[in-house]
């Protein structure tokens, strides 16, 4: 393989890795927001009216 093909492949792999990291980070952020919202709803439900 020539150097250009190796570099092209490395950039493609890096792009996929960056994309997956961003997507998984966003999914984790959504999960944390969802968990906080569930906790807030449970806290409000326990409060006497």
C-alpha cells in the first residue's frame, strides 16, 4: 500500500471514531437528562399537596 492510501484509511477511521464518540456522548447526555427528569417527577409526586 502506498502512503496516501494508508493516510486516507486512517482519516476515515478517525472520522468514524469521532462520529461515534459524539453520538455516544449525546446519548449519555440524554440519559442523564432523562434520569434527572424522572427524579424530579418522583420528588414532586412525594410532596404533600
